[in-house]
């Protein structure tokens, strides 16, 4: 096996010798190779270093590597238990070879975390992820199923916000702002964990503060719209759809929407109208261009207090039950995530099925 050949190439150390950054990195690579071997290359893997506090005049020191391994689903959209167990067996082999101890940390459905230690020092944290379920499985839901899609947008700046959101093992749609420091990493991680990814597309608002370099605005010619949109999309990998960030001016401009929607059609993307203005023409323009689309029913956290968010979530459940489906949009505020953790199980108890935004786009 490939992992066997790689053992001790960079990660091996003498017993009781202090572990070095190079050794940590070498062992981390072995964990990744081991997971890929056990899954015949089907498991997705990523790493993110955890550094110590920055000190003046010194380079940041590596504390540990966070390793994210996603176990693929079977063809029927169910967790692949056999592959999961094979990966675990390979992890045990690598840990045994390097005399690492392992401690299981609290997880959530679909997410297991294990910390590995060398001589009492944490060197790796492995996040073993089982995706939330396939679109094919959701497509088999009975036609009368009551559906609720929840979009969490404004991701891209703060990895800690994303990490907190990823503790919610429900089929959420994650909408990521382009051109931010964490845009690509957060989109990739959301995809690995089985969330649906959207591009949170900046558009001009009636409030002004126009930034022509990073948002769409009325008056752009078709080549500028295409160029700006393509640059945004490039920074949010795995985007399956688009919703507007702000855009009270942009989504009410027929010409701009008529320039944008064919680009979504070409890229096989759906569109969610955040409805930041009653004058929007975005959803109708999407349908005219053959783009599956839907509109927001409820904003969850315009008032960011937990009590107000609970009230809005209850409204979203009521809308879904009355209309057959509803779409709610919120943000990764701690209060919003707290309420979602509390109330998403309640929604399911009331017979509401949580789905991705694309499941409501028609």
C-alpha cells in the first residue's frame, strides 16, 4: 500500500525525541495518504494548520494540523460504513507506528473528531466527516413533503464562524462572499462536509457606497458583467447557485438582470432572490433565461436577538406548512446558530423536511 511506503519518510522520529514541525507535517501527510488508500482514492482530504500566537520578531510556530477527511456516500446516497471502517483501521496503523495516543472529542451527527498526541503534545486533530445526504435521496421525497430551506450567507471572512456553523449537521445552504481571505477555503470545506454552496453575489444597493470592482451595478456593459461575475465565481469553488448580497438597486434593474441570468444558465447555476427590495425583477429574469429560481420568504435575524430569531424561525415553519415550502435566510451570528440548533429538530418534529435551496428552485 502507498501509505506503508511513505511511513517514516518524513514523520519518523527516535523514541522520546522532541517532535518537530517537519515530523508533525510528515505524520499528517501519512494520515491523508492512509485515508486515500483505504478509500481507493475516493475520500476527499484537506489540511489546515493551527499556529500559536504571533510573537514579535519570531515566526509563528505550528501547534497542530487539522485534517479533514470526507467519507463518500454510496451510490444510493447513504453513508459508506465499510469505507469509514477501513479508514479508521488505517488511522490506527499510522498512530501505532508513530506511538501516538488518541482521544475522541465530542462530535455531532456526521462529524467525528479525534485528537492525536505525541508525548503529551497534540499534533493532529482529525475531523472525519460523513456528508449529509445526496440530492438523489432528497429528490425521492414524496411530492406532498413540506420543505424548508435555510440559507446562511455572508460567509468568507471568518473561519471561526464557518467552524461554528459546521457543527450543525443539517442540509443547510452556505452562501459565500467572493474575494475574501477565507472564501475559497470555506467553500471547499462546506462542500467536503456535504453542505450546498452558493456564491453570495455582491450587487449595488440603494444605500450607495458603490464599489465597481467587486459588485454588479446598473450601467455595466455585458462584457464587464461577464468578467466581474467570472472573477467572483472563481473564488467560490463548488458553487451550485447564486443569491444576491444587498442588491436593492441591482436586482430592480431589468437590463442588469438580463445580462446576469444567461451567465448563470451557462454555468448551470440556480438563483435565489434574497428580496432586499419589493421592486426586484430578479426571479422573473431568471425564469426568462431558463434558470431555476426561488425567492426568500423570511429573514431570520434582521433583529439579532435570540427571541426575535425564534419568532422568525417559527414564521418560516408556518409558511412552509401553509405553502408547502419556504426559504429562510440568516447569518452566522452566534444567536442565529444557537436558535437553529434548538429549532431545526422542532421543525422536523412538526413534519417539516429540511432541504437545500436548490430543492426549492424551479
